[in-house]
């Protein structure tokens, strides 16, 4: 029986975001500006996503981050997955993502321009080229995109 503390992995950091696809199956990505504390993120692409704040549930984080980073008002359609990863310092992080659709009022302009330089849809071949070039910030972005393509029948 697996009931003891040795079977528990404490997770203090969580993140949540959205996968937004257009009719062609292109994915909406944001490009990091890179902040002083994390200059290595500059120029890298990822889903509109971010840290789950204390007292916030992941669904609310996903909706908030879509607006802040991409200027997109979203409706969450379906939970895609949660993947456990870690930050460069080894701290574990649990990342959640939902398939979402854009709503009226979306601007596709970052509301937090100090974090994001660009917002745009990227085709699957372009995504793979960015991934191969090391310009997709997290492997989880690829996993979430593949999950969304399967879910929507774009594979």
C-alpha cells in the first residue's frame, strides 16, 4: 500500500495556461521579452500561461494569463492535461492547460508589454521549426499543443 510520506512529492509551484487554435490548427503563442530576474527567457515562445497565485485556482489563472499575456478573453472548453516538470534550479512545477476559444473583446495584444513582445498564431510546421531551434520555452508547450491537436482532430 502506498500511503506513507515517502510516496508524496510536494509541489509548491503551479502554472496554468490555455491552448488556443485557429481553424487551421495553428496555435496562439506569446514571445517573451525577458525580465531582469529571468533574462534567459528573452525571445522564447510559449502558451499564454503563468503562475497560479496564492488563493487562485488554475482555471482562473489560465483565463487571467490569456488576457494579460495575449490580450485574449477566453472561454475554457476542456481540460487538456497537467504535466510535472521543473524549473532550471530543480524546483518542481505542475503545469495545467485547457483548450480554449477566444471571446468578444480579444485584442491579441499583450496587456503586460513588459513581459511579452509578440502574440501570434504559429502553424504546426513553424512550431516544429521553432522547437527544433530551441525557441519554444518549455517541452510542455509541445505536449499541450499535441494534446489539443488530437482533441480537435487536427492530427
